[in-house]
C-alpha cells in the first residue's frame, strides 16, 4: 500500500501559515475573478476560491459578465482592475465563450497581477527559470512532492497531458529542478514504454482510470491531476485501487492535487502583492 500524499491536509497547514502573514496587511489583499456566461462548473470553482479567500481576509470580487460581452468591453474591465491599487491579483475563469480571444484576454492582465501565471511574460520567466507568478496546479504538485520529500533531481518523470495550465508548465518546473522529463500527449506512441520506466508519473488527461497497474513499476510515485464527473461522483485519471498496491506514494482524487491548486492561487496573490508593493 502506498503512502497517500494528502493535498487537503497540506493545503490546510499552508493556509494557516499564509493567514499569519496576510492578516495584518492594510489594505487587505485584493483578488478579482472574472467570469463570462453561466458555466455551472465554473460557478463551483469560483465559490471555492471565494470561501478560501474570504477566510484569509482577502477582498474577493467576482465580476460575473454576460455571455455576449464584447471583447473590447472585457479588456477595458481588465484594464480598470490593472490600474486599481486595491487589486493584487486578477484571474479570468475558463471556459470563455467562443467569440472571445482567450489569449488576447489573458495577456491583457498586468503580468504583476497575473496570479494564474498565464501571460506570455510570466510563461517566459518560467522558461528562463525565474519562477515569479507560475500556474497554480503545477506549483501545487511541486509543493506536494516537496512535502513528501520526493527527490526530483535526477528522477525520471513522465507527465501525461500537455495543457498550458498543467502539463507544459509542470514539465518546465520539473526540468528547472533537474528532473529528466518526458511530456506525453494523445499522439504519443506506446505510453507504457515511458511509464514503466518512470520514477514519477503525473497524469493530467481527464479520462477515468487512464493509468492502470500494468503501466507502472513497483515503488513509483503517482500524481493524479484528472477530474472526471460521472453521476455526481468524481474520478481521477488513475485506477487508484490497483495502482495503490504497486506505488510508493500516490495522490487521491479528491483531496489530492485539487485543494493545492486553490492554495497556490492564494499564495500567488500574496506574492503578487509583495512583488508589486514590496
Ligand atoms: P486538457 O486541456 O483537457 O488536455 C488533455 C491533455 O491530455 C492533452 O494534452 C491531450 O493531448 C492529452 N490526452 C488526451 N487523450 C490522451 C491519450 N489517450 N493519451 C495521452 N494523452 C492524452 O488538460 P488539462 O486542462 O490539463 O486537464 C486535464 C485533467 O486535469 C482534466 O480532468 C481536468 O479537469 C483536470 N484538472 C485538474 C486540476 C486540479 O486542480 N485538480 C486543475 C486543472 C485540470 P493533446 O494535447 O495531444 O490533445
């Protein structure tokens, strides 16, 4: 049986430490989440962020905009928050309606307030090994691996899934920590050949039980990023019951990577405040 890497426990421990640092700040830290339209899962994610931010004493604004908003109007709203001294962090909640150019909108955010780490400026800094404001999910994965003292230097790591939010930035963060990384995707041939030879496997595909026990070696370390909802139940990308028997460490779903992502957003917002105001 593997050691469970408990993201919920680590999040609570880290939130308590962060709370000590932020409570005396005046004005309080300000975070705005901009959403467009009525996506139901977005509402759940925004509510989760609101609860944690408010508990930390952050000023939390949810700017909920109508589905048919024009791109220019949305960018001018972002610009107002860029100029506001009371706002330290801005995120644009995905998904956006199809008529909006996500890249342009994302890059309208002041890089010093870009707490999702998705502007070209912050992506470029990450490539250079200057980790200023970096995407929250990969940052949470690195913190979780560090907490459980998983050696990254020299480790053979396979990351499955190359999204701009998770797989790509994680592969750079791991490379910056001297791991040897294979980044896999839907066109990769013979995935098992990679996973069988890996010390650490991170799966961010979004398919229930994608990674099975026959694909991993004994003693490997498994990080499951996937979230698939079926009949109100949440599943990860890993066949937990089977892989758990072979792995040395594994993250559960839920209570693994998910809670860490929310924590990292709060930490990034604190970091953004310090970077901008000192
Ligand atoms: P995404 O944009 O949904 O893309 C999925 C990735 O998986 C793509 O790179 C795709 O390859 C790859 N893929 C699809 N089928 C594959 C296959 N058969 N073999 C190998 N690779 C395959 O990715 P995402 O946004 O990173 O999300 C992935 C999962 O993580 C989702 O379930 C999402 O809900 C979850 N997630 C969780 C958190 C959290 O906080 N826990 C945060 C973010 C995402 P191509 O690039 O070739 O299409």
